[in-house]
C-alpha cells in the first residue's frame, strides 16, 4: 500500500526528513523533534488501515511512552 510521501512535512513537533521504509500499514521516516533537537524515527499509520493494524499501532505507542 504505497502512501504519499510525507518527507519534508511537519507533523506537530516532528519534522519528517526522509521515508526509510514502508511496512504493512506503516510508513517509517527519519526525522527530528524540533524543540529537543533530537533525531528520531517516526512511524505514520496509513489512513486506509484496518482496526487490527490501528490497535497494534496504538498498543506499541503506549508501550513506548510507558502507559500500557
């Protein structure tokens, strides 16, 4: 499922530099958190994903921030 490339776009506090991979319903970007000036990886869920993919994405996000 090829989604449009968001390279160069800003999503909230994050600037997406380049798409490095596309895995199932996710696009993976190399980016930067502007305020803290740190490099990071940003995963973006495609709009046309099913409920299972959305729940998995949210579960992983919760684990990353420690509120699972």
